[in-house]
C-alpha cells in the first residue's frame, strides 16, 4: 500500500482540477451558496480579503487524515477568528464546516 493521499491530492482528484487550481477550487466548493455572488464579487475586487481562507487551505493541504485536518481547522479558527461585517455577519467567507464535510468524503478518519 502506497503513501496516503494528502487533502490537496484527494481534492484535486475529486474536483477534477490541477494542483495549481487547488486553492480557488476548494474555496468556492466550501463557500456558502447563498453568499457565492458576494464572494465572487469580492474576489474580483480584492483577493487579499480571502487571505485568511487561503491560509487555512494551505495549512490543511498536506493533511492525510480527517482528524489531522479537523485539528488544523480548530487551531486556525482559535487563532484567527472571523471578524468584520462581511466575514462575520454577511458570511462572505469559506465555511469551515463545508471544508470538514469535503474532507470527510476524501480522507480516512485516522
């Protein structure tokens, strides 16, 4: 049996994208559908707004188990909480729960 797939590798396979497209593909996959228009508009105007989300995607990219990924998500949100009207109230951000749900479909539990 070979080395386990990383979250990045598994997501690229599931979403049928190249490794270079991992971050935007997972970002939009994990974005709440009701807020997608606002998110895509914000992406066009200021990609730096999504630095917190992209940092989380980089942190979880090399995880090989669901437990490891969930620990990274918890650590990220405990040190970098969502703040500001757009992120906290309008929810124009990637959903950590959607990220965990995606991971549960592509990674083993432990």
